[in-house]
C-alpha cells in the first residue's frame, strides 16, 4: 500500500501512555448485551481460542458485568512490517494516514448526496480504556462506539491479525480501519439507531441475522473506500486487495468457529461467513457505489 507521504488526520487520540489492563476480543467478535445464550458462549469460546483471552472475561462483558482484569503486556508500538517505531512512531503515522484517506473519501461521498460528513475520532490505547459505550478492552479488537463517534484500536491487534488470524499485510490493516469507519458511516445515516431500536423486539436469532447484515454493509463500505482511494490517489500495490479479502475471510464467523470448536453454528453468526464478507467487500470495491451496499434489501447469502 502506498501510504507514506500522504496527509495524516488530526483526529487521532493517543492514550497508549495511560497503561491500563484488561481482556476482550477481536474485530470478528461484536460486543453484545443481554443474557448468555448459546451464541454468546460460542463468541466467548472463539475469543478464548483465537485471541488467547480468558472466556470468563468475554462472558462477563457480554452479560453486562465488569471486565475480568488480566495483565496486558507493554511493549513498543510496531510499524506495518514489524519494525519498532522510533520517535515519529511509523505505526501511528500509518493509522493516521489511513484515517485521513477515509475522511477524504467519505466527505466527498456525503457531499455528492447533499449531506455533511462528520469525521470520527480514532483512539489508540493499550490494554483497556473507558468509552461512552462502556469499558473497551484490547482483545475485543478494533471497535466503533456510536455513542461518542470514535473508533478504538489497540495496535497489538495487528500482531494478532498477522500471527494468529493469518492475515498479514498493511492493506489488511487498512481494511480493518475502513470497516470500523464503515460503522461510523452507518451511525451517521441512522442505520445503527434502527438496529438498536430492534433490540429486545426480535428473537436473538433474528437480531443475529440483522447484525450480520450490518457487518456486511460495513465490509462493503470498506470496499467503497478502497475504490475511491485508488481512483483518486493510486494507493494500491500488487496484492493489496487480496490482503483485504484474506483478512475478511479469516474473520468470517464460520472460519473462526471451525478454528475454535471444529464445527459451524450458523444461527449464532453475527458478522457473516468468510464468503459473505469477501463478496461484500469486493462488491463495494468493484462498484464504488454505496447504493450497492444495501445488505438490508439484498440477500447477503
């Protein structure tokens, strides 16, 4: 990915020096609420297997309790490619550059639709941090909080993405950010609020199915970003799109469940299968059209 020398966003908050501890889970494992159903337990087991997290930590979070405190190792931040960052922190520069690129793309997309885009803020933290959505923890992976319009990332997740999830590459990392920014776009468009309103009025299985559609749309929006970023700034190098599609595949619900328990439980899916995630990212990238990302009217399967 050609990112060096590009504009960096000013909307990055670096809280990594605060030094807190915690547990959690990853990008393919959404924060949930309510009772501990079968799907919730599956999520906890997947987090435990894939991310090395105590499943009791996840169960506590999902049931509305406080986090189970675990020691989070502290180490220097690393830039894409593995080198230890120096004074200028190349990894932070990478994240700020990708965020700036999403700002440029979505500002233009909203302007074309006669709307004004509100930039999200991206928070770098290590271990755990407080958010307007509750306690955020590093092993949750990157996540978006609609209540404060912020994306939260512990950059250690990129090591997990490469080493444990089998998705290396800087554009795989950029896809992760673009997916979370996709949730911000959904929040601005009112889609997230409609989802929240449906909570409690539908069964858990129905809500899971709605969650899948929400996540697949965020994947499609990530593809839309990649389309316009390449068209405007020629950011892509050989193999970049394959990196993003591989990342999408590695965090599909079916792939994670096979790794953790050797079987797939479709009714517990909350993010979509590997094939679905790849297909919707590809749909957004090939079309560059947000109208093609309406997973709520198009069959995601």
